C-alpha cells in the first residue's frame, strides 16, 4: 500500500501531564465550549475549557484537603461531566483511578 503524503500536517502542542494539558487547553480555547450536557431537568449546560480546568482544580484541592488525593479510586457510572471531571482530576493527582464499566454484571 502506498503511503499518502498529500495530507496536511497539524501543529500540536506537546505536553507531559494532565495538568499541563488542561492549562494549555484553557490558554488556547478558554472561553470555548468544552462540554455540553443535560442536567436532571433536561436543561443544556455548557462548560468552557476554563470552567472545566477550574472544576478539576477545585475537586483536586478538596481531595487534597481531605487527605484523599493519593488514594486508589474506582469509579462506576454513566459517562457524564462529573465523571470526566473526577477522572481527569485523579489522573492529575498522585492517586490511581480505575474506571469500571457500569454494564458489567455484579
């Protein structure tokens, strides 16, 4: 198979940690919409890159204040904004996050 070489290359910013990735995203697209989701009342909520980074930093600070930032955490749940926030918060900590498929039988 012949290698395609006529596609444009995209410049990407390299990063070495989740915290750095979130900082870069906030700098490059801070007021842009990162997530759209529906709340329990079916209202569409928008979260910007800046808000998402703030949420992860706030959750991380709360976990650290409680002494929970270095734990091994497993999480079962629907794909949602709070789930992604918890996931990236823990990936940016010294703890371990283990996502568990909610569809697995008990």
